C-alpha cells in the first residue's frame, strides 16, 4: 500500500514538470526554424509552464523561441516570467504584440510587469494602454515601492449601501467591465468610503429583496495604500482574508488586493530569506548569467573567507599543543561541524519564527531558555558518544573528557547564537536572515576550536 502511494505521488509530481521530450522537441523546432511545429508544441502548455521553459533554456535558445513564436505570447505569460529575464523578453517583442499583451492584464499585473523596467520601456508599455488604464497604472506607480498601492488592482466591484441583492445581481449581469476574477462586492457610502464586504456566495443565496448592508461579512478589514506589502501578506495569512479593500489617506476606496497577490508576496519573502541565509543574493535565479551569479555570491564568500581566517587564527594560538598531540587535529573538525549544524538548526527556526511574527517580546526569553536547554541536552548526549569514541580510538580517557566538555560548550553556544544573532540583527533594523548563517558559523567555529584546544592545553599537557 505504501509503495503504491509513493508511486502515485511520484506520478503526480511528474504531472507538474515540463516533459523532457517536449522541451527537446520545442528546442529542435526552434533550431530548425519550424514556426508551425513550435506553435503546435507550445499551444497546449499553461502560461506558467511556458514561462518556466523560457527561464530554464539558454539565452540563445530563448531568443530563437521568441523570434519564431513571440507574436503569439500573451500577457499572462509575461506576468509569470521571472524578473531576471523579463526585460530581455519584453525587448524582443514587436511593439504591437506587447501592446496587445498588456491590454489583457489587470492594472496590478501591469504595475508588476513594468515597475522594475527602465523608463523608456515603461513609457512604451504605458503608451499601449487605453487612457483610463494608463491613468490607473500611473496612479499605482506613484505609491512607494513595495507598498499596498503597488500591489492592488484598480478594478473594484462596488455597490451603494442602499442597494438590494436583486439590484446588485442585475448590475453584475449587465456590466461589461468586470474583472476576470473577483470574490467580493464592496459596499460604499456616497463619499466612497468602504463599509463592508459581501461575498458572491451570500449574494447568490440571499433573497432578491435583502439589503446588502444586512448580509455583509462580520470580519471586515481595510488596508492603507501606504502599508508595506509584507504586512499586507501577513494580514491575509493571519486573518484568512480572500480580498481586502485598499484606502487612501482619507479612507476612500482606491483599489483591492486579492489573495493570489498577497500569497505571491509571502512566497517571494520566504524565497528571499532562504537565499539570504545561504548568502547567494536575494534575487538569484537559474536564468542569471555567470557574471551576475559571481557578483551576487562573491561578497558573501569574501566575508566567509575573513571569518575562516579568524577561526584559523584561533587554531594558530594552539599550534604547539597540536604538534604535541596529533589526535587533536583529527578530532577538531568534529566539534566545529557539530556546532555549525546545531546552530543552523536553531537559526532556521528563529528566522522563520521572526518572519511569521511568532517570536515576540512576550515569548522571546522563554524560547531562548528552551534553546539553551536543548543545546545543553544535545551536548551532553553527543559528549557521551564522542567521549567513548575518542577514548577507545586514541586509548585515552582524558582525551574523551576534553572532547566531551568541548562538545557541551559548543552546542550550548550554537543554540544561543542561532537565536540571539537574528534577534540582534532585527533590533538593529536589518533583515534577520541577512548574514546570520555566516555569523553563527563563525561563532561556533571560534568557540569550538578555542574550547577544545584550550581544554586540551590545560588537561592533557
């Protein structure tokens, strides 16, 4: 039964991957210049899969595909393409194709598409829009970067507070401008202040004579257009929102944010945290060129080199001790490695808890104490194991005691470093994920080497 479930899971995973044979066929058609075959191969694919394909192939292969098939590209594909190659793709499209593609998009998707482009490209896309759409996009671009005003869409379905369900349904049926997807009708007063949300389900299930004001959702939250998009994503996740109206400084309705956009922000923030923890740059992607990748990674590798030199400096202080007892050189990496791994475990949990706001002033010291106790217990467990191993390996009980004590010290320090370093970075106003891994590793290496070699100098020589 378990094997059958595993096989089913593997098949499901394969269903969401680009078929290797299809990719090869697409690249072959592009190389042969067979536009008809290329179009037939790409037509059945989802926009997200086509975007993945363009990201995964080489630059020359991507240009060959776009040269033959670019006129058929649509707005949905453009929004799915990674920012790293989006500008290149847009530059390769004929102006009339680009104009038609962006006309299909909601205002929030157009803003997401052009906000990171150079001004000439922004202007070219804006000129392709109808005057009302252009005005809406320009107003969104006027809000600060990474704010709710940039994230929202201007296409909002509203109804006056005195309307009935019947009037609302008749309006929705006759309107030609409705967004492709929406979840709520927003109730507004004459000054265009939002008063409540009514789900489409409630509208369809209520009698036509019912007043909208009587079937509003009990939970209603508005979002300031100037609020950080990270806070917006947190609110959606925390309060299980599907959509939320966005208001200006006078509390007038200016747009709406939907769950798909909020979750995209949450996903991007998690991805940035992972990349920062690894020191590879927050915008790294597999579509980056060699030089872009080197530029992102080299600074943190240089920082790591400096910290490694610091750890080596600690070792050099005990050069004489190591020369007299070669077994120390054999066991030294074990202490540092165990500390580094333990610190990374705590660090990962701490950074995640800070990102989700589960680690707060009210529980921080309880969590710090818990991690210290965990480090102590893990240290004692591995001290016993390594103490026995070292004693038998090198025929010396004292050496087993030294590595055991060093293991306890380093795992406690690792646990404390893993939580206190990201907390300190947050207090200083820095991203907790930024460089935490480097600092934690440095701390465990330095303390591990110093504790092990220092104890060895005192107890063995």
